[in-house]
């Protein structure tokens, strides 16, 4: 209640996409399908990893956390988007801040998790004999715990700074979700500190984590090239190719969204790009990681067999 008294705006209007009835129907069916696939695919990943002891390894531990993040990300954004496609309703101030908090948390955590996953692949390929020691259970728990803690802290800081701002109109957000850059455009108070924190967050979550991921893959590729047999190179590359594809897609969309200036055309394009990392990416991740994974396919068959009894 106290937070609501700090602003003259009690609710925000998410503009979303076209108001053409036919297009809205098409978008609703498309997004609902993607949401169901994303939930189903990521839940299957978590179920298989939990139930099959053969998948109790660092790589799958990280993958289970990625699936949890993807479920959280899509569930934070898509239900409200689907509701607005049926009947456009404003989102309350507290609801907007809540969506902002969870979305920022999942987004930041996912970027850091990609870095941790890249490090795991680096150790597996470049130090295979010491892998079990370097990536023991305690190290994995520490990595994942620090990833979640950092993402949560950053999101709390960003949201805390956001609720200090005054919003006195207009209240229309040119987006389909409450996101920091778009909300700052509506504030009628100084956003200097918020902008500084955005730059720091971008540098840490975007630049630093991306550079560390690149460094890991630099060592990985260098090590793979030293392998003499084609079969050995293929096997080594197959262990990290899925992660490399996902990271490339994700960082490309994030960079496009946050690096472009806030002009109207770029903001309209930003909606489409934001869909990639809030909807399409969580849908494709289970397919990319499991499509060619024999161990995971075997685990799924085992799970379906157990449930079928």
C-alpha cells in the first residue's frame, strides 16, 4: 500500500501488439501454443533429470536450473500477454513492479547460468581427468547458488530504485511487459541513478558474463582443434554445441533490445525481439538440448515407462 502512495499512477496500460481482431486471434493461438510447449518441454527436462540417476551430473544439474528459469520467465510474461490479447486490461502498479522484479531476476540469472554452463563445458573438455574433482557437488551448488543470489540481488536493487520514482502520466507502456527501459521513459522524476544502475547491470550481466563465456569457448575450440581424430573432434564438439547455439541466440536478442536507442521504430522491433528471449527461446531450449541427446532420450523413455505401469 505504501508503494502505491508514492506514485500518482495507479495502473499501467501495456500496448502490446496490433489491435486487429484477426491478428490478435492468430497471436493468441501462437503464444498459447508456445507457452504450452515451453512448459511441457521444460517440465519434462526437470522430471527426467530428477528421476534418472544417470543424469545426476553437473551438466544436467545446470540444465535443470535453466529449465526452472525458462518456466519462470514465460510464466511471468505470457499469462498477462494472453489476457491482453483476449481483452485489453491495465496492469496495476504493484502488479507491474512484481512482473518487473521476477522478469529481471530470471533474465539476469539466466545470463549468469550460461556462463557457469560454459565453464562446466570448459572443464569437461580441457580438463577431463580432473572434471569430477573440479566440478564436484559442492562446486556445482556454490556456482548455482551464487548465480541465483546475484540475479535476485540485482533484481531487488533495480525494482527498489524503480518504486522510488514518481509516475504522473502518461501511463501507456509501449511494450507487452513491464521492463526497466520502457518504464523509465514514463517517469516524471529524475532517473539518473536508475540509468547508472542499468549501465552497471548491463556491463556485469551482459559484457562480463559474455566475455567469460567467450573465453571458455576460446579454450574449448582451441582444445578441440588439437584432437587428431575427426571422431574425437565431433564427440567433443557435440558436448557443447547445444549450449553454444542457445547462448548465441540469447545474447543476440538481449544485445539488440538493450543496446539500441529508445526510438519508436527500435522499440517496436524490440517487442518482436523480446518475444524471442521470453517465449521462443524457452520453447526451443528443451528441443536444442535434448533433440540429439541419447542419454536424455533414454531417461525420458524410462520415465514414461515408470508412469505407464
